[in-house]
């Protein structure tokens, strides 16, 4: 009887090393994409204007998406707020699946609908791999394995908040600093995809 808990603990520690790494990798990717997308939308670079024109969306939609991107990035990155996290994951799933369908409906190639499909896959993986302190109690596979007190202590640690907020600040700074380079690169994409006949000045 005593060997069973130790075997379970040994299996848990061996298998639990890959899961948090995969969670934080996929979460980093989607949070960075959300922050970069927010920057591109709120500053309305030519790439976003041309894409919205191509898809038939109004220009003001960029500002709505930009604000929603920021909200989702913060909700997913910071500890706590488990119910809001569920809504954020649902929202970005609708966002990227809607982008895939919009491009497919117009007959666009993989180069247009592939990236949002990839980010959708990362979002699903991040949601599925999230640790217990980022899940609602009803969504845990084995709620008895983790006590509520332990979960609350984990998610309310000051270090967890500092790391999450620091990550958001750094990614925001990177997005702003690389915006001019992103504009130059995406202007070429607009012409290559035939959304405009010549580069905008």
C-alpha cells in the first residue's frame, strides 16, 4: 500500500516537467501575438487596413479588436481570474477561427488562413495544458489531487504577478519598437497577395 503513493508521485514528477514547459511556451506565443496584434490594430498599419478592406470589415473594427486583444492577453497572462480566463480563451478561439473562415470564404490561400489556424491550435493547447491554479474547479480532471488552499496560495504569490506583468510590459515594448519594421515587411505582403496593386506610401 505504501509503494502506490510514491509510484504515483514519481510518475507525476516525471510527467509534469514537460506539461508546464509546453503550457508556458504556447501561452507565450498567443500572448505575444495578441499584444502585437493589438499594436497593429490600434496604430492601424497599412497591413490591417488592407486586410480589413479585403475581407469587407469596417475600419473601426480594428480598434474594437485592438482593445479586445489587450484584454485577452492580460487575462491569460496574469494569475487568478480563472472565470475570465475561460472567457478570454473562448474569445480568442472565436477570433482566430473567424479569421480562418473569413479568408477561406474569399478563396484565400494557406498563406492567409494558415497563421490564424496555427494561433488557434496554440490557444487550444494552452487552454488544455493550463495548471490547476488557472482552471475553474469544475474543469479539473482530478479535483481531489490539489487542495483549494494550495491552489489559492499558488496563484496569489507576488512573484507570479510580477513575472506576468513584467512579461506583458516587455512584449508590449517589443511590439512598439518593432512596429516600423513590421510595417515595412507587411507592406510587401499586401502587394504579394494582390490586396493592393502598389505599395502605399
